[in-house]
C-alpha cells in the first residue's frame, strides 16, 4: 500500500537580491493513513517551509524541487483547479497565529461554511447547520449565534479552535498543523492539543504536527523527524527518540525541554549559538559550530542520514550511543 | 450603529461652528472695503457711508457675528454684495449640483481607474503595468491639475472637438467628463499605488494562506477575502478627496468655465463679496463634514472592529 503522503528529496530555495538561499535541502518522509508525524526544529530549520511546500502555499518566487505525492498523485504537478479541489477536502492546515489567520472582516460563519459549500456541495442552510455543529464539536458554546460573530470577538484559544474546525470541516485525510499552540497561552495550549487529538482520533485523520517543542510533539506523535538547517538529521518512533537520541542536536533539544511548566523559550537555552542562516556550506556538518561532539572530520565532510547503532537513521559521524563522548 | 452616529454628530457640529467663526473673522478682518468696491472709485464719502449702513457694516463686529450666526442657523446666509438681490444660499444652491457632479465624477474616475489597475499591478509586481503605474502616478501626482486640464482641452476639445471647449448646457455629461477626469487622474494614480500596496500586503497575509489552504480559488480569495481589506483604508481617503476636490474645483471650474461653487467663490473673492465668501466656506466645511460622517459610517459597515 502506498503512503498517504510521500515527500521525496524535497528542496526549496529562495532567491533574494541575487543571492540564493536553501531553506529545505533534500527532505524525505512518508505519512501513512491515520499516522501522526511530528517535525521538530528551531525556527529557520525549514520545517514550516516544508509544510508550505507540501500545501503548495509558497510564493511563486520559491524554487521547489523533488517530489510530493498525495495518495500516489503528483501534488507539485497539480493545476490551479485541481489544487483548489484538493486543499480543504483531502488536506488541511492549521496555522500558527490564530489572531491573523482568520479574516478580520468576515464573519466566522462565512469562513466556516465557504469550504463546506465548495467541497461538500452543501446548500446554504445545510452548511450553516454543519458549521454550527462543527463549532460545538470544537467546544464553542452558543454556536448558532457565534457564527454571526467576527473573529475579533473571540479569544486566541477560541480562534484556534475555530481554525481547527475550519481545517476539520470536510474531514480531510491529513491535517498539517504548523506550530498550532505556539501563539497561545500555556494554559490553553494543552486544551487545543487535546482537541486536535480527539478530532483526528475520531476520524482517523493523519496529522503532521510541526513544532519547535520536542516535548509537545513527542506526546502527540507516533513518529518524529528532527530537522536542522533544512535537513532531516534524525528520524524514528517518538518513544525511541526520547529514550535514546542518536543525534547531538536531538539530545540538545531534549535537554532544553523545560521540566517545570512555564513559558516555553523559542531559542533553546541549552544550545549555544544559532542555526546557520541563508547559505549553508555543503562540505561540512551544519551543526558543527554548535555541537559538543564536533571533530575535525565534521568540518570537512557533510554527514548523510544513515542508520546508527540505535537502529534509527541520523545525520552524524559520531552519533550518541555508538561512540563515547570525546573529552576535548 | 446609532450610538456611533450619536457620538459623531456633536463633533461635526463643533467643527462647523469653528469654521463659521473663522470664516467670518477672516473676511471681516482682511483689509479692503466692500462698500467702496460697490460704490465705485468716484463715489463720495457720504455714499460709501450709506452703503456701509445698508450692509450693516457700521455695527460692531460682535453684533454682525451674532446676526450672521442667528440667520445662518435658519438657512439664511445673507445677500450677495456683487449680485444684487441674489441670496447667497440660492446662488450656492444653483452652483452646487455642478460642483457636486464634478467632484463625484472625479472620485469615480479615481476609484474606477485606480483600484483595478492597482489590483492587476499587485498580481504582477514589477510587470509592465506595475512600472507604468508607478511612472504614471508620478506624473499624475506632480502635474498641476490646471495644466493637465488645459492640455486635455487643447487635445480633445480644440484640436479634435470630441468634447465641448467650455460652458455648461445639455447634455451636461459632455461638459463634465474632461473636468472630472482632470480632477480624478492624479488621485487615480495615487489610488492605484495604494491599492497595489494594500493588495500585496493582503495577498501575503495569513488569512489568505488560510483561505488558500481551505481550497478557495483565486477569484474568491480576491473578491471575498482581499478586496474588503484593501478597500476599507481607501474609504478614509475617499472622504478626504471629496473635500479636497471641492477645493480643487475652484481651479478646474475656472479652466473649464463651469458655473459651480468654485467659480462662484473665485468671483466672490475678486469682488470682496463677503457674504458669498463666508457662505461658500461654510458650505464647503459642511460638505466635508457630511462626507467624513458618511465615510465613517461606511467604514463601520465594512469593518466590524470600528463599530464598538
Ligand atoms: S557530525 Fe560531528 S558536528 Fe555534526 S552532529 Fe555529528 S558530531 Fe556533531
């Protein structure tokens, strides 16, 4: 059986003022029907760009290479009509900032029903009824009346619930959630995740959850990809990665998960430095400058994503659990 | 919505009162004696004094002001000095439809030319049309309207008589097209640029991403999702433009020989026709205030966040 989503050697480059920068450098992964896959990395790791490339939401100026297949179909080859028919009905997306991802000048009802009418061919009253039902499903009381409200009268958490309702409206086979809880209050984050958990579970919806927070992703997902500087540096089942990380970067991400509840830092305190920006040199490990295990070879060769002693692939010459940490 | 109106109306009244006072003071404080202008250069001092008395100019400024206010509230703006026996209100009333037609048509030109061009330019940034718009708006914005008007008159009325050269008679629209176009062209360029900027911003906004991810075709995204967000900031400008146009109309009406409020004011200034000048200024202020009120209402109708 073919996977629901196949991403094969995806590359995304942007050209700005004559200089070309690679945001995604050869990313491959699969998502099976009903599966939950997490993509974890700092901002700038290419995780969001990967998601946007899959949804074909990147600006025309972006150069996209490789292949994206959905149920065997070549997504990158879709024409505008096919694309519009696919988005919203087979695949949907939840964005990071619920404050700006709803149109401020349109009623919630309009924003909810337009997809239902388009993809499911519902009549106006039927779509309204369905929209109200969806709002109730995501835990919004007094749904009929709230359909007439504009986004500004909803709180951030409520808006994200509306966004989730919009994404789930036509029961897509796959929902991509790009940092869906990052912009929310900590107390609301868990509720929104629970809601996504419940909804995707009920309909067997496959989910790609993108986050900088390994803790959030590991509790939600079956499988995890760790991305760094436009590449997957480690991949495998969530439990294994948490228990026995192979890549030094994964290790650092794990160390930076705050043990106490509190504001989650965006820049990870446990990893000094920042990810490479713009052009990434191809002849060295992109993590070398920040890596505690760095050796000379790391600065002259680029490690490929290969199986390690942990049984999972990682892009590192000296993965953990295989070579004892060198004392420098 | 009515609460919104209730808050705005007193503001509008205060503005109007301020404008009347200012206009009254300005026309009465400036040097120059209207009585002498009416009487002619050879009139005796006694004649001038009797005209003074007739016009009530020998009373104190305070009394004159109070009388003016009292009558203005009742819609009586006095009698013209220059056009004997004509009431200011009726003179303005006759000239108003002409000016209003020019101003409204001018705004129409702005919107009908500017907005579509701006949208197309936004969809093809740095394309030919985009560059042409930038260039055109530079000309449109920097060319003085009377120069543009004369140029158009020369080409389309004098050289080839597509349009009449001057005046105002039936069919009126023929006499209005060139003046309103002249008035609106600069603004159209400006609107095109503003629409382009707003449109580019809207197209990049997260809510458009959401709409795309929902599977909305580009036409729906443009018409349902973007246009409102693009047009609502334009509305404010529209109201200001109508006011501004009423000012610009003075020049345009003179160039095209249209018997509107602008020409009336222009002539009144030439003859120191104080009631006419004050009346025209008051009327212009009223026009701007009403326009802004209407725009605010329209704004509130489009953008729910303003209503509170
Ligand atoms: S290859 Fe070297 S520098 Fe890169 S992560 Fe592994 S040990 Fe660190």
